[in-house]
């Protein structure tokens, strides 16, 4: 479904990604783990067109997308839940969700998808007329995920969904990630600093260091890898 081939991305003269090659199959959950500053977020930003690569290729459904604008990439079926959530704080919960469906014209299906995200996160249904900025951190993360789902993506990019959340909320969010993948068939590319959690929800994983992919394997094998245990699992 998604292929990155020798992607090089820069911020000015600083190279953030170095020959990154990643493949994502339709219907799977993959995770990209690594330390802060490794290039994980830049990888997602390169896919979504917010920080386009300077060299290399990105294919979605066998079509090159590295030269497309972010809105065209969204229209193809890729949605990103950014690090830090970045909801619209002055808009209501429902207005935030409607913004996620901005490019769509299928009103009846939009209402069905609203019902679906409210079934995933009932608290959002209860607070749909409340300003997004008044929600708790966990509720804002639920809203950010739901807003991305309102675009009806085929590929969902999740950037640090556990960041700053209480353990109970994190478990709830990750249970919903599994449910979205299973019920909707949505392919998920998960960037997560909590490597243990990420590798338990994903089928495959990549390890990134200093802008390079240094390891790729099944999630089970990465959990058992001694170097991964020492560097990322605290074992």
C-alpha cells in the first residue's frame, strides 16, 4: 500500500532522513520506534506532504505522491494524527469532526461516520457541543483520532498517541487503534516512543536511529531482540 524508497528529507541544510526505505502492506499495523530526534515524525511529515523529501520516492497504491500537496494526499486516503493532537480549540467537538470531513461531499456517509466515532469514544458524543480546548488531554487525543477518521482514510498515520497521557487512557487509546484496524480494515502506521506498547499492537516494526532505518522485523522478533530490549524496552 505504501512504499518509501531511499527518502532523504532536509530542514534547510540539516538532513533529517537518510535513505529511508519502508513498506506498509494493506490492512496491517506497522510501527516506527526510536529515540527523540531520530526522525520518526519527519518520516510521517514526508509521507503526508508537510515536509516533502528532497530525494527518494514515496508511493501510495503504486502512485508516486512525493510531489503532491498535503490536501491532495489527504484526498487519496492518507490522514495524519499529529504529535500534540493540534485540535481546533475554539471549535466545538462536532465542528472539529466536521473539519475532518472537509473534502467529502457524501453527507449521509459523513453522518454514519460521526455515529461510528461516537461509538468508539462515547465521551465525544456527550461533549459534542463543548469547545475542543476545554477537553482533557486524553479526550483531545480521542478527538484528534476521530477527526482523522472522518476523512475515511485508507492509511492512518499516528504520531505519538500516548504522549502525555495517563496509563489507563493510553490502554484505552491503543485498544481503539486495534479496533479501527480490525473493524474498518484501516492500515495504520504508528510512530510511538513507548516501544513496548507499540510492538505489542503492531505486526511489524522498524527501528530508526539518526534518520536511518537500522532494523526491520516482525514485532515479536523485535520484542525478543536483545539490542532493542536494552535500548528501547528498558530490559
